[in-house]
């Protein structure tokens, strides 16, 4: 007599759950960014609190991945490069808006 054991959680289930969490995180992050742009451009409001949530989520995720040692080589240099490019673009936009 063979009895079948029901497996409720296996590697595939965990992979699908993690993929779902990744999609949900991306959706929330981009929704917050769109809300920040809407508040800034249409309603002329400062939305630094929402922008802090977006940046904080990315920083938290990066710190967690760094502690788990899953980041690729050179990730820090790439992050610094992207931050520098973002700072330059922000400065150009700020100067062009002020004029």
C-alpha cells in the first residue's frame, strides 16, 4: 500500500512566491515614482516623503543582498556611477527649471 504525501511547499513554490514578491515590489516602486511625478508636475507639491520610500526600499534591498553575498562583482562601482549620472541630470533639470 502506497500513501501519497502532499507537499505543500517545495522549491518551485518558493521560486514562484519570490517572483511574485519581485513583481509586487516593482509595481509599488514605479507607482510611487509616478505619484511623485504627478504631485510635483501637476499639483506643484513636494513629495519627498514618497521619494524617500522609493530610495529607502532600494537601499534596504541592496543592503540585504550585500549581507547575503549575492551581489555581482563591481556592483558598488555601478551604483556610484548611476548616482553620479542621476546627480548631473538632476542638476541640469534644476538649473533649467530655475531659469
